[in-house]
C-alpha cells in the first residue's frame, strides 16, 4: 500500500463520524454525519 500513495501530494481528510445513507434506488453511501468534524491526516504515517 505504501507504493500506492508514495507520490501523492494532496491533503487527505477524514471525519470523526460516518453514517450509511440509502439512495432512492437502494444504493448505500457512506457519508459524514452532520455533526462530524473533519481532520487532515497522512495515510502513509497512519498506515497499519
């Protein structure tokens, strides 16, 4: 996975809370909640 992101230069954002939401056609989407707080993170530094 490290090689996949090795040359990325953009900031990554993640949220404190997520929820599944269903579209009218039944497709599920994972979206941040209305009260979620965004934070910037580095996927290489936090890779497990």
